[in-house]
C-alpha cells in the first residue's frame, strides 16, 4: 500500500509539472485515466501531504509550494 501511495504521489507531481491542473477534480480525472482507483478524499489528502497549493498568479492552477516542503 505504501508503494502505491508513493507511486501515486510521484505521478501527481509529474502531472502538475507537465501540464496545468486547475482543480483537485481535474487531478482526480487525470489519475483515473491513468488507472489509479482513487476518490476525491484521497486526492485531497495527497494534495495536502505533498504541499500543493492553488496558484492564483497567472491562473496556472495547482503547484508545489516549496516553502512547505
């Protein structure tokens, strides 16, 4: 289970690095498309754990808050 979580976290970081992800719902859909069976609650916990925040600058969407890490 821990390996799956770590793998999912890596995929989430890759996704937000490669493209604009505006919402947790959008992130959820991207994960589902890649075969991850997750709920919105799981995505929410992952976002918090990874220190992701919504950026309002230039409407770029979710990104990693480096001050949190």
